[in-house]
């Protein structure tokens, strides 16, 4: 509709503008009050009611505290492992995907927070200046026909709408999105920690395979040497064909043990290549021996400190906070919603006079919507949000308890694998001495073939078990670092005031 103001109306425009200013001030005052009233419905995160122990069962109570450093992998003293760890942090694809996820969550948080701000537009979606065209048909009077006329209308202006968040619905929804974004950041830390422990595990598996292959090759040489001695006895008539066949079986078993070890070596190298986002052909792992790996010294600290160090606990905490905010948002849907819309601008049938004072107009509209019957949709959403909050609360509790269990299990593994390694070294030492004596007696012609067979098999198994025990101990330390949440920020000692 083409609206024109008479000359008397033009003189009233300043008064109308003043009225609009008063309405704006009134709206701002209501927004301030509403923002404080909405806090009434905001819920606090429920108390998980967890029993936090004062210490771990197997933690050492003496000696200086040594929490894991941020670059905890350097404690193993392997430059190649350090290089792989640092490369994985930069190029690992799982970490990159986790970073993309929390960027998405940040964007979703901005979208959710947009509902708290007024929406402004110029003359409608995407149009700064609107032009409308209409035609009015003619009429017939007394047999005479009057022609129609065409009307062109130009319109430009500013429109605004704002939903009063009286009950905190949109603020709680924005807070839920923000907490989800925080949870995704901790999810990135969980992914990074999992990646680093996978790199350490695969690298130590490579070293173990190399050690076991070298030991198997030495055992093959020893078994071949024993076979030649038995064949000499058989030729001399002091041995039997059975003795030769038994030793050939021992040698064949040692040779058959090598291909699975080489397969494990190649597969773990390929696993490292995947972790550093390279094709296997472009990664060369030198490796070495587990004997070259240092044993790090790390203390688990207090269980209460674990709550702030484990990224998975922090992630579950943020998810619980998000679910709690969603409960408040769902509860606010039971109450009426208030929306204010307003607009102002210029409207004229002539483009030349569009921005003249007589072409100005404005409007301000308030609307209140209250739910009466929705078939249980709002109640269902609220009950779902409450149940989701309870689910995440129980998951948070389990995550905390599981974290304490992980640390205790890692400490138990370190203790037991250390004892196992010490005892296994004694087994290898005794077995090697027995085998050397049996081989000397075999060459002297005084040894029993059964004794020789038994001593060499015992030595071969003991040496292989020694490497497996050494690997288990290294992996136990990796598990402890993972259970503690990776590296900890250095502690800042508070200065003691001099008396």
C-alpha cells in the first residue's frame, strides 16, 4: 500500500521519533531485568557424590614427587621415538579430524548464541531497496469504461526482531553449545593422548620384534652347531638316527619362529607409518634394542589431581554441563515466549521522493505466545533432557572411577613386570650356563642327548620370554602415562614469605 502523510502529519514526526526512543529505552530496561530473571531457572551441575581416595595403593609415599612431564616420551631416552612422537602430533589424521570437530562445535556455539541478539535486516531478506508493481483494473459506469492504472511503490527501511529470553531458554541453549565445544576440545586431547601411546606401543613392539629376531637367529646358529655335533657322533657310531631327527626338529622349530616375528616387525612399522600419516614405503624405522631404552621415573600424584589432568574426565564433565544447560532450556519451553519486532524506513511511489520526511514510517509490535496443548512434545523434550543428564552423570562417575582403576592397574603392572623381568634374567643366566655345560659335554662325548635337547630348548624359551617381559614392562610405563592423562603442566611453587 502506498502511504502518504499529509502536511499536518509531517509536523508530528519528531514527536513520533521521540516516542520510538522511549520505546527503545523501555525495551533495554526490560532486557536487563529479563537477563537477571532468567538465572532463576539455570541449574547447577549435579554433585557426582564420588569417594575420592587420598592416595593410590601402590604409590610410593617416599621420595620427591615426579609427575609426568609434558614431553613424557623423552624419559625413555630414544631420539627416534621422540622424533616420531613430535611428527605424530603435527600430522596425525585422527588429531586433525578432532581439531575439525571442535571448530565445528565452535561454529555451532556461535549459531546457538545468535538467538540472544536482535536480528536486523534492511527491507527484508537480502534486499536493500524493494520495488513493487501492481495494476488496478478499470470499472464500467453507465456503459462507459474507465481505464485501469498502474502503481509502482518503492520501499526501503530497517527491520528488527528480538525474542526476550525471559526464562533463559536461549541462554541455556547457548551455554549447552559452548560446553559441547569445550568437550570437543578435550576430545582432541583424548585423541592426541591415544595417538601418542599408540606410537610408543608400536615403536616398542618394533624393538621387541628386532630383539626376538636376533635372539632367534642366534638360537638357530646354536641349534645348527649342536646338530653338527650330533651328526658327528652318529657317524662315529655313538649316536642314533633318532638323536639326529630330534635335533633337526629343534632347528626347524627355531627357523619357523622367525617369519611371524618378521611379520610383526613389518606390521608395527606400517602402524607407525599410519600414525605419522605416511605411506609405509616412505617411513624408515631404524629401531635398535630394548636394552637401549631408559626406564623413566614417574610418580602418580594424588587421585584428586587426576580429575583435572585426564582429558576424558574433563570431556565428560563438559558434556554433563552441556546436558544440565539443556535441561534448563527444555524447562523454559513450558513458559510463554515474548517477541518484539519493529521496523522503520521510507516508502514512496516515487524514487526521487523516497527519502523525504513525509515518506518515513515506523512500527513496533510485541507478541506473547504460550503453549496450551502440543501433544506432550515439550514434556517429552524435558524428560529426555533430564534422562540424558542422568546418563552423562553416571558416565562421568564411571569415567572417574575407571581413571583411578587405570592408574592402579598400571602401577600393579609396573611392579609385577619389574619382578618378572628380574626373575627372568636369573632364568636366562642359569639356562645359558646349563646349555654351555651340556654343549661342552656333547663335544667331549659324555653328554646325554636328552639333556642337551632339554637345556637348549629351555634356553631358547627363556631368552624369548626375557624380551617379552622387557616389552611388558615398557608398555606398563606407557599405560601409566596414559592413565595419568599424559604430561602435566609444571607446578609453580608458591614463595614462602620470610618471617
